[in-house]
């Protein structure tokens, strides 16, 4: 692998990862202790949260070491740079989702007594824009690194977490908000807006 070609990608990847990590810490600390939450499927949630957290924390292997260079893919440079742009789009959606949720966000399935049904910001169009942002970020990091192990490390645990949680999350919301949430589900997509409606 040619360092003169790879190093700029490693630097951009590192900067974007640090910004993403810093954003996550900021929003987590902002809501910490602000409300009391009742957790749903607590054990399962702890496992899923840790699995995804480990996947996220393994991403720096790309820019800190050359251990995973064996998994490099021969992607064209323009596609790799588009991965940087894709990652930025994912971060904008991630931060927008957090801003819209405010104190209603939790890292695990949980509701507070003061929980509100958010339908502003990206939630006006999509029920799970936070998951959308995670998938966009994962695709962006994969293209930027041109490394299939980065893609697998991040996207596989994310897909498992999404597959296990999303129906439970929607059931939890429907149980709490009843017909309002069921109506909301009819005119929003899970990950992408329903442009055809």
C-alpha cells in the first residue's frame, strides 16, 4: 500500500472519527441524569449497546495501524473521497436527529415519564433517522478507508442491532402513544422518507 496515497485518507478518516466520537459524547453527557428512564429488555440492550460500541471503537485501527491493510479494496480515488462526503452527511443527520430528540434520546430502549413523541426535524419524514445516520456513516467510513474489514466491523453489528431493536422500539412507542404513533407510522418511512406518498 502506497503511504503517499493512503495517508491523506487516514488523516481525513481520523478527523471525522474524532468529530463523530466527540458529538456522541457531547449528546450523551447533555442528557445524563436529566430524567429517570424505564428500560425495556435491559440485558439484551446492554449486549447490543456494547457490541455496537466495540465496533465503533475498532474503527481507529484503520488510521492508527497498518494491521488491517490486508483487507484493502481497489476502489477509485473519486469513490474514496465521496466516502468522506458521505460520512459528513451522516454526521449532519446524526446531530440533527439528536437536536430534534433532545432529552427524549437514550442509547438503549427506554422511556421516561416525560417522554414526548418527537415529529420535528428529520422525524417529520423518518421514524428512525438515528439509525439512518449510522448506516450512512458506516458506508462513508467504508468507502473512505476502502477496507472491507472496516465495513464488516461497523455495518454487521449495526445491522444486528437494527434488526433486533427496531420492531421492539416501535412497539414500545405504540404502547405508550397509541393511535398517534400508529398514524405517524403510516406517513413516515423507517429509514428513508416515503417519497412516493
